C-alpha cells in the first residue's frame, strides 16, 4: 500500500510517500521557522496561510522523487491533531479532498503517534513492547507502548514541555526564537562543572516532569551574571551547558525509572528534542547499565515530518481503519484514547 | 458547456453547486461551525446524484474570499485537493461578487455595494455595476473601518451583506446614498458556478497550487519583535 502522508500541525509543512513493501519513496519538508522568528513565536494565522501556499508544491515534489503518477497513490494520511486547529485544517481539507477525487481511503493520524512510530522508519526498528519518551516543543511524555494504539501514559510534564523550556532558556541568554538547538550548540563550548542546576522532581517517586522551576533558576542565574545588562559569551555557554545537563539528566532518570517499572528492555525517543546529541549519549549510557536498547529516528524524522504520518497512517489503513468524508481535527487529543489495531 | 463544481465556506453558509450544460443545481445550508463535517459529504452526494466522478468535471470553482479566514481556507484546501488529484483547473471566485449577483437576482437591482463583516469593527466591501447580467467591480475590494467607506459616486446604491451592520458608523453621505441594507444576502456556490463558467470560457482557470485565498486583511494583527518592544516601553 502506497500512502501519501501530510503533516501541517504547527510550523512545518511535511509531505511523504510511504510504501508498505518498498519503504519510503519520497519525503519533502518546508520549515516556516524564518516566518515566525520575527514574531518571537509561532503565529497560528501565519502558519495556516503558509501551509496553503506550500502544501501542493511539496506533494508535487514527492511524486517526482518517487517518479510516480498521482494515481499510483493508494491512500492519504493527514495529521488530524493535536496541534494548531487552523494549521491542521489545511492538511486535512486538502488531503481528504485529494483522497475523494482519487477514490481512495483517507485517515486522520495522531501527530504524537506519528512521532512515536518514526523510529520504525529506520533500518533496525524496535519491536513492541517498549517505553517511549516523547519530547518536543509541545510534549514531554513517557508512554508504555504495547502495540500500535495500545498506549499507557506513564508520566508527563505538569507545566512546560522540555522543548519549550529549551526555547525559553534560549531567550533568557539572548538567543532568538526558536533557540533550543542553539542552546545545545552553545553548551558544547560551556564548562559543565561551573553550575549545577536542579533536576526537578527527581527526588521523589513518579514519572511526571516539571520544567518551570528550572526555567526560573536559569533566569536568576543569568540575571546575576549580567554586567550592564549584558551576559558574557562564556557565561552564556556555561549556563547553556548547565541547563542542558539538567534537562538531559532529568529525562534520563525518568526513563530509567520507566524501564524498571515496566520491565521493558527497549526505549525509544521521539520528537524534536530527541535529536539532541547530549540526550542520546546520556541515554545510551543509561540503557547499557539497564541492559536495554535505545532507538531513535534520524534527526530529520525527529522534528515534524510527513514520513511519520505516512507510516502511521499506513499501519492503521492496512488494519482496515479509515476516516469518513467529514474533515475532523482535534487540537487536543489524548493519545491514550486511540484505538488499538489488530495485529497481523 | 463546461461541467463545473463550485464550493463556498466563507460565511456561516456552506454551499456546493454543480453546473452541467448550463443547468445549475445547488445545495445551500446555513450551518455555522459545521462546514468541515458537511462540505465533502455534500460534494460527494451531488456528484453521485449526477453520476459523475471528480475527474469527469472540467473545473473546480471556490469562494476565495474575502471572508472568515478559517472558512475560506476550508474551501481553498478542498478545491486544491480535488483539482490537484483530478488534474483540473481551478477558478477562484470573489465572495463579494457572488453577493452582488445574488442581490441583483433577488432584488432586481444593478448598482450594489457588497459587504461582509470583517470583525474587529471593520468590513470587507466592493462596489459593483451589473453589465449583461454579471457584476463588474468598479473599485478594488477593501477591508476598512465603517467611517472610511467612500462610494464611487452619489447615485443610489443597493446595500447588500452583513458588513452593513456598521451602517450607523458610516458617513452621512453613505447613509443617504443607500436604501435600507439587506444583511442576509450570502455568497453562494450557485452564483459562483455562473461566474466561474464565464471565467472558464475566458480561459481564466489556474493550476491548483496557484489557487489561494484572498484575505484582504494581512499582517496588521500581529506584532513583530521590534514592534512588541516599542509597545512595552
């Protein structure tokens, strides 16, 4: 089955073609980051407008990559939530209408299920069951995954998502939006022993996260070091290193607990923050001690993309699921309400 | 004659129309917040009843705005998707021109100021003169405050559409030049089909990815970082 996947839940337009036999046949992405950077954050209306301009050119591009006529598509999968409602609607209305005209089925896909299954696109995919850490600008969740659609939430952030904390810390040390990846770059040059930032909620049992206190700690530390309102380059790097280590450590501690609690021997990490090199290294060390294995997608598929939506949609479509002609998106959509698929 | 399917979701009304051999059928419903659920089932029903597949059409027309941003994007997305998949040209149609044609038909008038409520105390508007049964725009479509509406000249105009809810805030000249406004005139897919047929014959179909909404209101609502700082001082 050849599935066209469409992702428009936030500020990236992603389109891909996944073939259940041949794998990924085409994959194209347009990032709106530059559009929103001027505003210091994602402006939902501008995001929606940009998706309308970019979606079809990307569909054309992936068809060309796959060297395929449009009528060779067997189904369309689009992100139906969670995300920005106006942005979601662009992909959903266009995708659903394409499927109608082609006379093929369509399915609305859960964005986080897409992320969670993204490591399946790699050469050595994990097998169910496993523990998943979903870390992005919008989510920080630990999920027990027994199969597709069989998700049990083990813990989540009670306030900011880890990626959001990265972006806010970036702003505090004078980096432009979205500064998360920049923080990691500065941290590489920082002295990791100079500061020790708190590891929130690691001193008590449980798998929930909280990053707002860490954010305040970062703000206070940077304010104390400012001279005439300016933060020296070395101070910025050292703060970035301390901040990154605190987030990474916290995530690693909770992941270890989740492996121990479930008894599972596989951990997958997904979402934009899962591309963080320090996090990957730290988790590799941890899983080795736990005699477990770590899985993640290539960096391109850690952030939002069409491939993960095509893949996730394909699994559900092959199990006989599909969406009717009504175009329905859910800006909020708890993942544990998803239907399981029957295996085989 | 061309077979054209038209869609409009720019207001509380949701409509689909199909033109076959110059005969137009329309499904028009006032269904606030239900457009996304009902639009494609309406399309499917209409095509099935006519025994047509999307690929057997000659073009897709859609209400390209102005109107509700979210609304015009639903019709744009659906039109883009249908047209791209079936390799058909797209004909974007002005919602204000559609209101003008509906007003001309229902009230037998030929000089019309078409409007829509743009919210935030503004309205979308355009002046039309009927010629050979079709509305011709005399000015550019605009979004503006009621007080800054200026009519092309002083003769009588028919006031159509929900933007006239702001009549009391318009200038005395405007208030004198129009009769009692009729607010309940909507854009609809039926008249869009007619306008699209004409445009199709003039060769005005465009490829699906070029079919874009016309918002009229652009970036004014969002403050760039430089402007945010100024505001904070």
